[in-house]
């Protein structure tokens, strides 16, 4: 557990990570978003504590008596009982990947493969750059209102998927977050 936790506090740094992605051939590909974040130590710790506290040992013993293999036990018994933790980890991963701005900024050079967060940031910067030029043709108040409308639209576009997904996972999320809480 110490070795897993150690990796949460100390990373290799940006330059070694970039060189590793370059050697693996992951630059300018969608795999640079998927593979580095495929396993999270924090999520593993949450899942481990869930399995230790919520899945009774008697279930494994009874499954073994019935002749179920370890994989059968996992897929037929543990996964159906783990819907709360799967929903919580899935939501954490989705929010983390959805809001990931830095990975696209560092590892993706092709404009066609930029993630949404980087595209939205470019739109905001372009809006700020043209905001000063529009004052000659429009009044300053109209230009500012137009810039604000674009900013608000970008905020809605970037948060809409999270707002759509969360209500479906809310019941699992509330139950899953309370798994490690103090009871009594």
C-alpha cells in the first residue's frame, strides 16, 4: 500500500512524461488521453476499501462450495453488488477526463484532435483578441455584451454533458461516497 500511495505524491515530472509518451508513440493520438489515466491509485484505494467492507467473506466461501471460479465469483456476484462504487469511480474518471485541459495542450499538436476544453479556450482567447478591434465598428457596450454571451455559451457547452449524466448516477454517487464514512 505504501508503494501505491508513494506514486500519488511523487511523479516523474513533465519532461520525462513527455519523453515517455513520445517513445511509446502516443503523441497526437487519442491513446495519450486513455492510457496514462487508465489506472488511478486513488480509485484503486476507494475500490479496495469498498470490497473489503461491503463484500462479505461468506459470499466467496459459499461460491467456492458451489463450484464458482474466482472470475465467476467476480463477474456473477461482486460486480452486481458493486454498482455504487463503479458509478462513483466512473463519474470521477469522466469528470477528470472531461475537464482535462493540460494533456491536450502538451501532447496534441494536430488541431483536428484537440479536446473540447482546448477548443473552448482558443475560442475565448480569440474573443478577447477581437474584442478590442470591434470597438471601432460597434459601441463598447455592445462588444462587451457580445463577448459575454460567447463566454456564457462556452460555459454551458462545457458543463452540459456533466449536467446530463449526473442525475442518472446521483443515487449511486450518494451511496458510494458514504461507503468509507464513519458509521455508528
